């Protein structure tokens, strides 16, 4: 009798189980196994853009004015098309045109709204034709040595490259600018791209790496203008735009 009762209890338990389709189960397993870096890459990559600037500049070797194109990165900080990037992509005699390539492959013209050479920060605007994917600026976040960070950009023409590392130094003075030092790999083409914390918030804008002269060579340390400088830059830009006479 005891054995029959056990079997019946087992049958009741089995009959109460909810059937889950195999395909649905596979999706759940995939989401659970998806790593933190994969989640960040999927969420943040669409907020990052490629920027190509064609400008006239002075060639110090031949002492002539030449035209060339430089490439870098940027990140959307507003749905209506404002892009945060670095100033040295535009600090030339004359900027002829700015081309912004988005994650979906679309290319649009960009307009230089503001530039701060002292902070190495700039603001570019693209025409508002859609709601652009936005990365959030960190506010009042504590930065610490050893904190994990990720970088998304276009180093050496390798589009939407994702690298990770840690903060290895704070308040590094690079050309008079307060920088965050990181171990995440940064190379030419990363300039202007975002430095993210593990919550997916912007904590810096990548501007340079340490290299040996005359042959550039990644040394393991990159630098990003700190979020404190970014907020001050955007505050100054807002004030300047407010004080400009209406057209």
C-alpha cells in the first residue's frame, strides 16, 4: 500500500509540471549563459559611431598646406543626434566635411557644434531623422583604481572593436588635461570613443595612448578625459548656446 501511494504521489507531481517548448528553453539557457561583456557589447555598440573628418592642415615636414582625412569615434548622448567626441579630430586650419557612420551602416553628414581644445572634447550634431540610440553619462559615480571598464571604437579601421580592462590610474595630467588611465587597449581610431563602466555608463572619452616615437606602438596604457571634464564641457556649451543671439 505504501509503495502504491509513493507511485501515485509521483504521478501527481509529474502531472503538475508546466510544459516548456524546447526552443523557448534554449533561448532561456542562452540568456543565462550570455556573459557580462556580451551583454554590454550588444547594448552599447549601437550608441557608438565612426567619424571621418576631411580638413586642410599644415604638413610640418614639407611646410605646405595639405588636405587629408582623419578617422575617430564618437558616442550618441541624445536621441536627437548630439555626439560626444574629442577635439583633436577637428583642430585643423579648416574642416571641410564631417561624415558620421552609424552602427546600421548609414552614413550622414555631421556638423561641428562646439570644440574645447583645452579639454580635448567636441560636440557634433547629425540631422534628426530618427531616435538615435543613446549612452548614459555617469553622474556622481565613484571611480577607483582596479574598477573594470570597456572601450568601443574603431582602432586602425577595425570597426566597432570591443576591448576591456581596468582603471590603472586617476588624475593623470596629459597635456594639462585630467585623464583616467586604463589598461583597455586604445589605438589610433579609438579617439573620441567612449570609456564605459560596467553599468554601461560613459565615464570618459578616449583620447590617446602611450607610444614610442617615431614608431607608434601600443604600450598597455590608454587615457580618457574624465567624466568630470565632460560634464563641465557640456555645461559650458549649454551656456554658450543659450547666450548666442537667435537667428
